[in-house]
């Protein structure tokens, strides 16, 4: 008689044998087999495996992948064991070639790569698998713990009966946390709010640029400029870029003394969370304002008053700087937002998400015209809408690419039935889901929110909003600014007393920086700080 223990041993042995066998072919046709070694990663991996294909190896093929770069093909894996093969075949999506069928026979450099996912059992009841940021800024190509193999020169024949075989046997090492200097301080905190929501440890951070002679003036408190933007542990304002001139200005006699702070809040979906409370990302806004900013106030001598809290940023940071002002109008004194992401989703770059049928093509009857993604000031096109979206889909499905269009879905959209963000449009076809678009409008269309709430918001922000954009913005973000500007010009009770500034022919991302920004902020504070505010103690 076979005992239950014996049956368990037999089943375990069978699973071990299966784990070491090559994966079954999904279909006949071109195939590339990718595995990873136990030396690189001893445990099974749930994630995504890739192959990058290039005609050259001056730069590693994985580094050559991009929106209009070399071909990248990906395949999701679940509990893939060391030595077990995953098959990338013609049914797996790629970019810019959408299938291995489109890759001609020839000699190529091929490189395997493995993006490791983490299981998140979220407080909303959904369980999802995403890449856990390792303080690299959700950059899968350089994320510690991800695996890669050295590029291999191969002859590829789509009709060959045996697949190309590649092994990822290298692991990306940890990133050292930058060391403090006399002027630049950094710290991280574990967010209880976010960790409880995600079911995994989630961290927030700050990089703090101190004014000259901060330690020599222990009784002085300083206004703060919050620099919003993509993940970076570099010093705010370009202070650690010697050729920028900002360091010399910051340390010069006569420069107004501020504390300048950039915030780090990488998300499992992107290099920053967009600093909002989101159905897909959890309470990032709450965590920043209830945990991170109070911690900053304890560590550094900031002035605890709205007039002394200034927002600024460009692009993603420009949108955050606008959103934070509208969501926290009593907390901040002003915002200086450069080249912000779409302030009006009728201009989500070139897409009107409410009225357009398709994000990738305009149907003219006899012909479909492709929609532009990025352009140069002279009108030349760098990429089309489908190109960036298809590249993201090759990197990761379910909005898991760590890319720009995917984070907008995660930050602005509702949760789908599977726990991942509901698609604003079909990633392959570009067909827009207008129900999802209405959710975006109700929660994060900043022009719509400001216009619909002007009676209460207007008196609080009318002179605090300052927007800058190049009128030939690379991503066509100037049109969202113009839509916001049109409303602000029409606003009454109160009338708008801020500013919107355009620079003709300027690309992304035009706006005040460095000395110009500091002087602009200082003029604003001089004209708007309360009469009893300390406007002199921090000028030495």
C-alpha cells in the first residue's frame, strides 16, 4: 500500500523533473529559449523574460531597446525555476517588430534578460505581481536583482527546427545609497500607510539641499522650495552639476537662502507615483503629507507656514506641482509649473480622451492617419503614438512597463477586475474606453477640477499659479496648458491673478531654472508673504 507520505514524495519528484525540462512549444515557428542559472537566482521567478536583438554590440542590446530602438520581445513567466526554459515565440508581443515572424533570418547579437516581479497582496483585496523598485527609479534594465546574460552572436533562422538558446547568468548588484555632503543630505523612511496598503515595505525619501552657512546660523529657519519630478537622488537644482553654474550661485554672497528639497516616491508602476491618492497605487498623497513632509520638518529648520512652501517642477514634476497646489491649496504658497503633463485631458498630448475614438489613428475613410507622439520644433517627427505604447507593451503587460503611458493609467484610472489598472485604450489597437476616460475626468483632469470648483478653489489659488511652457513642446503639452489658460482668462469671482508664460519655438521642457527660478520665487514671496512673516532672517 502506498502511504500518503510516499505519494507526496513521488509528486515532489515529478515536479522537480518537470521543472528541469524545457517548456513546451506554444506553436510551430520561430522560437527563442531563455532560462536563468541557479548561480544568478536560486529560487523560482515570477516575472517577465526578454530577448533583445541587435545587429551590433558596441552597446549591450538590452541598452539599445527603446521606443524606436532595436527589437525587444517579452514573455511572462510564473514560478520559473532555475534551469527551466521559457519560450519566446511568434505569439509573444515585441517592439518595434511586433512578432518574431517579422525578424528576418540573419546574424544578430542576442541578449537575454529577466525582470523579477514581487507579489503584492493589497489592502483593497487584489493580489498583483509587479516589479518592486530597488531605489533605482523603476528602471528594469538597471534594477538590482534583475538578471541578464552576456550578448551572444547567433545565426537566427525563423524556420530552424531548434530554438536559439540563451541563459541569463548575471545579476545586477545593489545600488549604494549616496553619501551625504556638507550641503546635500538624504534619507529614506518606511511608509506605514503605503506598506499597509501594498502588503510590502514601501519607502519614501528626500534629497535636501541646504543653504550656505546653514550650520553657522542655528536659529534661522528657511523657506522651502519643493522640486517635483522623476526619481533621482541627485541634488536639487543641478547643484552637483559643476558646469551648470547653479552651485556657484547657490553659494554666492547675496543669494537668498532657501532649503531646496526633491522628494522620492517610486511606485511599483513607475519611478514616481504622481503624488496622488490613487485606486491602483494607494495613498501616496496622504503618505507624503502625513509622513514624509512632517519628517522633513523635524530634521531641518524649515518655516512652518504656507507662504514659505513653494512648489516647482517640470514635465511630470510640472503636473505634480499643479496637482499639489489644487489638492492642498491651504498648505502651499505658490506653484511654478514648467511644461506640465496634460492639464486638460482633451489634450492628453494629441488625444482627446473624451471624444476621440482611437489614440493611434485618425480614420479619414480612405486612409488612416497615424498620430504623433514626439516631434521637434521644426515639425519633424521622432515617434508615433503607437510606437511608444507598443514598446511599453513589449516591456510589460497590465501597465507593468514602468513607462509613461502606463503610469498615467495606474495613477489616474480605476482598478480593473483583475486588480491591474483599467486600460484607457486597448494597448494594441488604440481604441479608447470612454467609461475609463470619464473616471480620469472626475478625479484628475486638473482644468476640469479647477473650473468646476472655482468658487471655492479660486479665492485660494488665483495668484498662486504660474505655468511655463515652450510653444513647440516635444510632447505637444503646450495644448493642455493653452486649454487651462483659456479657462483662467475667463475666470471670474475672482479673476485670475497668476501667470501663464509661453516661449515661441521652445521644445520640452522650457521654464525658469537655477538662478532665474530662485529670483522669481523671491520676488513672489516679497509681494505675497504676510506682513508679519520673516522675510529677512534667511537673507545673509
